[in-house]
C-alpha cells in the first residue's frame, strides 16, 4: 500500500532578519495542505537560517574625568587640566569621541614682587 505524499504549500518568503544590524536569524514556513492518509507527514514546516546586516554602530566610550591637576603656577594666574581616556573607539558610524582634555583657570595667592622692585620702577618712569 502506497502512502499518499504530504501535500505542502510552497515555502513562504524569508522573514526579515531578526535584528536591524549585526547577526540575526530569519525564518520561512510552509503549510500542510492535507495530512497524509496513512502514516505521518515528516516534512519540515519551518526553516531558520542566519542573516547578517551591516555592523551595528559602536559609540565612543570614555572613562570618567580625572581629578583636576594642581594649578601650574605657585602664585598668580595659572591653569589646571583634567583628562579622560578613550575606552572604546567609535566604529561603523558610531558617535565620535568628545574632548578628552579640559583646562580651567586657577588663581593662587598674589605673587609678591621682589624687594625694591617698586622703587626702581618709579625712578624709570620719571
């Protein structure tokens, strides 16, 4: 006695990839039109395969800012800096890295002029 082969619909189109970037999966299905009259239908009704879309953008990642440095002068106006490091370089169109160094002004106590400076200047001015 021959079994009647399963009657299957054609495969559907492949689904969209399961991700919007990078590695994902896609599937397609088909339907059983009529169950086999004798015995089971062992045909697969779903297939899955890997799909690859363009790489996901990787954004720049930075460490936290360091502490501000000491003022670079011991008196008068100076500046101090703080820095941060790049942990992850941007790739595939990810956001670029912002500044990694900042400087700001600092003022330390007024510089005392050397003794006798005032008098000498006064003479020159006259």
